[in-house]
């Protein structure tokens, strides 16, 4: 099985790149974030023509998540919304069962700044994630998406540049650790324990070409899935070219 996660930063703006990605990699399951479509406006028809069924949680101009499954897999038991979320109106969580795995696509709150109310909302959202992950334990599980947290200093281009900022603060990393502590593993680090790669680069000032990025797009997986991991990688080519997202997709391959 091949699983991908990608913050597309508007699925309609990125549709040509998304269709190219599906053609090139042929993933079984794709978790999308920041789809930015209104309810009922998600491009399910175009994706179906490309061979993928979709389940989406759409909320308008901001946020939005979706799960795509190649049409030889069914998307079953869809659940939308994170129980206990401090932002219940935001479209940030969708889960479904695909090919015997419980799959979640998540877009964690950005947090903005340490003194912003959204930072406290981010911490509360992560607490709710840990509670839900504990409820989902005991089955093959992948929670994939834009976590808006770099797990370690090795996951940012310059740790000093993030002092006093979100994405690397101790409370965020502690919450991520608590989430992992429910029995999950950072899938990328399972197979790439030392590799330095990034998944997000600011559009401004040539950050991508200067290597000024962060690894904030993650898949946390249950022990059975972690034991079946064969490879993990970030496709930087989809951060290049015409109309790229500011995130690159991440791919994980599991033994059947």
C-alpha cells in the first residue's frame, strides 16, 4: 500500500498538479489538507475521472481536508470533525477506513504566535487529537497531514530562527509527544532516522531554493503499520514548477 499526504493550499488552484501527482505515483490513499473549498464544491467528479474516490470535510476559504482512495479501494465508515476540538466549525479532521486501515487526514491549527489565542487553540486541538488517537488504538491506524509542528530541531533549517515562535515551541512538541505516546510512530523517522528533509518552504525570498524549510507534514502510524513500512520520501518536484503549493507531498510505502 502506498499512502501520501499533501497540503495542497487550495485543491482547485492545484488541480493540475494533483492530477499529475496521482498519475506519477498512483498512491492507494491520499490525505489532503487546506483544500479551501466550500461544502458541496469539492472537485470529486474530476478526481473520479482520474480513478479516485473522495471523502471531504470542506469549510470554505480556509482549512478543509479530504481522503482520496484509488477506485479499487472502498472508502468506508467516514467520520468528519474531531471530537473535543476547540474549533468545531473548522474543517480540520476527517477519518475513514480504507483497505482495512483507519486513515485520518488532519490539518492542525497554525497557532500564529505564542501570545495569540490561536496558539492556545492549537494546544487544545492537539490534546483532542491525543484523546481520539487513544480511542482509535488497537487497529491499523495512520494519522497523516499538516501538523504545523517540526518534531525536532533537525526538522528545521535553523533552530535559532524559530526561537520564541510557533511550530518548535516546547508545549507544541510536548503535545506531539503525548500523541505519539498513544502508541504511534513518526513514519518518516521509522525508515529515515537521520535524513534531513523538509516538506514546507515559505513562498517568499527564495526559501525553497535556499533550503530554508521545515518538516511539518507527518504521518503517525500504529505499530503494525510501522512494522510494514518499506520506504518514506518527500517529492520535492511538486514544490517546483508552475503554481506549486508551499508544501511538498510525502509518500509512504507499506508491505501488503
